[in-house]
């Protein structure tokens, strides 16, 4: 594999405007994510941004950024457009789509996302971690994945993703898995995915990965140890500053 890591960063987020440039421990949040992606050593790293200011912040830190159209529908579309512009000849056959609002992600988790692609039949790989906080089990903001993951089976095929508890857990003592929104696409799979229309289950659950499953694409999941903080609200941003020291 010859992966490239793409970090979509949208400055015009509705819930937390200017999120990529938010100061966290003296640096823009997008720089923290970029540094962790570089530390993963999973391939070259580029930030796909919708605004020159984000690109300038990345360049000032020593990174590479590419400007994409501002009105793209999703991070997957932004990652696809960035790779098409940077690598039109297809040198990179795998695209890791790392969300730009995960400033605490473990670099090892980024690397682990590539592991399921060792199986040739896998179109898309992603990661999940065991749910350890009981409050997350019923939280619709925590996406769960139905897959046969365990400590003994660290990679398994994804059967479904949901905001509800899946698989069903009658006793409440079985391991559930918190899906983490990092994806490794085979290049052809990413192109196919962004060309598909939104699917019925995707619209219902508001989870775009269901589009791939409904289209018959195979997603496998690697089990990792920790869930990174996703920054979507001012409270999340305050928590990121606390965790990263300022």
C-alpha cells in the first residue's frame, strides 16, 4: 500500500465556527491533528481546507495544505477532491480520511486504521474502541458498530453502524464498541463512494458510512484502545484545552 493521509478541515462549521483555527495550547487545533497524523508515520499528510487562513496556519507549522471547494457535502468529498488534485496519476492507492477535529487522537490509532486493508476484499477500513463509560451506551451522539470485535478478534467485518445500542445487549455486560470516524479507503472505493447518492439508512441515522454498506461495499473495523476527543461544541473545545494544556 502507498497511503496518503488527508485531513479535511472546514472553517465554516455551523456549531463551532472557525473550529480548525481555534487556539489549543497556543496552536490552532488543526495543527495538533496534523502533528499527530505525521507522528503516525502512515504516509504523507495533507490538510484539505476550504479557506486560505487554514492553509496558511498549516503551512506556518511546516505542513502541506490544498484548497478545496467550500461547498462540498462532506469530509469524504473534500478528501477525494484533494487527492484528485494532488495525485491525479494515482500514486497513492489508499486514502486515510482523518477528521480535523480530533486533536487528541493517538497516532497508533491512525496506523491501525490501515490494518484491515491487508485483506484484499476490504473496500474501507475504520476503527472502534470498547465503550467504558456506561453513559455512552445510550447516548445517540456515540455511534456504535456491530462487528465481531473482541480482545481476541481485533479486526472484524462491520455489519451495521447505529446511534442506538447494537448489537442488542440484554444483560448490559457485553462489550459494545464506539466507532471512531477515521477511514482508510482504497482509492477506487473512495471514488465510488463519493459518486453514490445518499442512501435511505444514511439519511435515517445521519451516518454516511451506511451508504457504503447499503451499496454492498465491505467495511472492516480494527479495535483500538482509546476514543479521541471530538471537538464539536464550545464545551468540547474547553475540554481539549484542558487535556492539551491550555
